[in-house]
C-alpha cells in the first residue's frame, strides 16, 4: 500500500504486532466531539492499495474502529465500517473517520491518538446476470436460522 502523509508530524500507520491485520491510524490535530453528536476526524494520510493482477479482483480498504475505542471513550464509528475504494487515492483524498459520541459529555481526541485501523481486502467483481427464478429452495427469510421459544 502506498501512503502519503498529509500531516508530517504523525508517524506512518503501522501494524502493532506481527499478527495484526489492521494498520493503526493516528488522529491528525486535536478534536472535541460534543455529547450525542458526530464528528469527522482526519488521519493525516492518503492511501493507494496495491492493485490486483486479476481483472475480477478489486482491492479496497476498510476503516474499522480499534477494539478498545468504545470502551475507552464511548465513541463509535458512525457507519460501522468505512469502505475506501481503490480510486480514492488522490492528494486531496484524505482518510477520515465519522465518529459518534454516545456519552453525555464531550470527548476530546489529541493528535497522535490511535482510534481506528485500516485493513486491505480484495473483493471479487461479479458480472451481473438478471434471472426470473433463483432455482433454489427458500430458507424462510431474514433471521430464518434463529429458533425462538
């Protein structure tokens, strides 16, 4: 993955352990998110994932919260995950997170805080075929494998 720092004061994102799949990101600047409000937090980088050698494989990156984010701050990534398409890679395409403060107090973030991670994934790009029948047995709809007594 190519990474360009837009905030030269921050370290490059990095894997914290040899078994980590997510690159920890650092908050760019100081921010306060008021109670029960959303805030956009910049991470001071642009990225470009490695491209696949196969036409049907499309690389993309997801932005996910660090597992301790909610426990430590009461903040959550407002859209659960952020999908960053491979072509969101220009010099003005800064990686940012949309965070929601669930608490009754403002939450402050300092430059350099680690709150989110990037994970690179490869998706299969499918050809679309419209059909009139799925040729399969129905399972029963949403939640069909749950048993309630």
